[in-house]
C-alpha cells in the first residue's frame, strides 16, 4: 500500500508532553461497537469489559537507555535500541557522522566529567539503516548499574526535554516514574508500552472485581518503533526486530478463554504484535521466546485478538497502519478526525482508545 494514504494533519499542540494525573483521568475514545464513536475516560474501562475477558498486558520494564557521550571534541547522544549480547547494542546516535569504527565514546552526566568517567563504549560498526553498534567496556555484570548511573529515560523524539540532571526532581519523580507502567517487571525495553501507562491500581482492582483476567506477556520494545517510514510503499519498509516471551501458562490461559468464547483484548500494539506472531492459523497461541519483526497493515487477518487498547499514533507510522488493519482505514480516519476535532491528546503521554477488531480469520 502507498504510505501516503496513512497521512493526516495533526496540530502540534495536541502532542502531549506530560501525562495527566491521575493516569486513569486520561480520555478514552470508545470504538468497541462497530460504527460508533463514544467519548469516555479511561476510568470507564471496567464498564466496557465483561466477566471472563482477558487483558493481555506487556510487563516489560523501560531501562535508562539514553546516554550522553564524548569522543574527543565531539558530543553525541546515544539511544540504545537492540541488544546483540550482554555488552553489545545497536544504537541510534545523534552526531554519529563524527564517529568511526574503533572510536571510544566516554559517557558523562552533570556530576561525572567525560574525561574522568569509568563508563565507555567502543564503536564496532556503522550501518546506514541499523545505526551504530557499540560494545561497552565493562563486565556484563556491571552494565545495569552503569546504565542506572549514567542513563536517562529514552523518551520518544516528539517529547521535547532539556537534558535532565540526575539529581533533578524532574528526573527522579516525573519521567522516571511516568514513563513506566505500574506493572512493569522485566528489564529490557527502550520505549514504554504506552497503552499500559493509563492503568492505575484502582482501575486494575475494578477490573479484577468484575472477573476480568490479566495475562502478562513480555515484549522488549525497541526505539525502532518511533522510526519514520521512509519508503513510498509499505512493502519496502523494514521493521526492526524486538524480543518477546509468552510463557506456557500465559498461552494456556489465553487459549482456554478463547475456547470458552471469551474476548482477548490486547493492551497495546506490542502485546498485539507478540500474540499475532505466536498464533497459528487456527488462532491458538503457542509459547514463544524469540524475536519478532511482524509488520501489520490493512488486509491482514487477525488470529489472536478481539479488541485493542492503544494510544493515538503518528501520521504515516507503522502503528497507525496497524490500528487501520484492526478496524479498517476508513474507520480509523474518521476516529482520528473526531479525536483531533475534540482535542484528544496524542502519542506516548496522550489519551487512549479501545478498538474492536473487525478483520479476523
């Protein structure tokens, strides 16, 4: 399909730079009934669910994957996005043209000067599409602690921030907490599964009280999710791979609910992509522990899900293509026009939607 068909005009002021508080006070665009658009709040979500429904939630935890470094006189900003092994990561780097294979980048904060820094990485390889492969110069057992000391939350590029101080109240009590779901568990993501950011313990308890089940899967979201589609046709776009896990217990619980005629509701495009990767042609979910680079566009027939909870996405993005596959391009164009006219807040810190899947096997 031509990428231009997924374009739309979005006023800059609708891009959210801060979440609402409390989280469940965000708005919820209800597309759970085919042909209807209803304005709600996320706190209304329990009212839209039924006993026996299964919410499939991504429990990945965002690591502080943004680093500031120096090589000679050159300053660089590094965003890690895909691990190769315990010490090597593919990364996107601002000012990468100043780097070459063999260069050593020393990382710094406002408290630790680059020259005195014990934390560094060597440039192994540069690639026009994949970015820069870095190998950290430390023991694998030390990397997590170094990232905590030197790294910052990898907010997406459309959320503008001045470089935060490690000691600032902003870093400690705002983005560090806000850009993480309340059920985050497994370290590894370099971008938040943002559909889950709206859940609070209050909403989760109401969902449980209603007899709705939570099933957790893990997909370590990569920064590639924010990359623009640079091709003219979707068939030419390359998706970056992300590592995911569905346990035997999680697969069994989802499959049992399906056999009982209950709805499977993916919380976020990450959960959806992992489920669709692990499902066979009969819609049975199999245990999974591998990478997925599945790219879903209109025409795809869904095997695993009945509904999707998701935020509002970029024009011409792979995520807007995915939601258009779930509900139909015409439906999503009308829904987004309604959201823009009614000043919904867009992107990672923005509002939410719940969408019925109409294109199933």
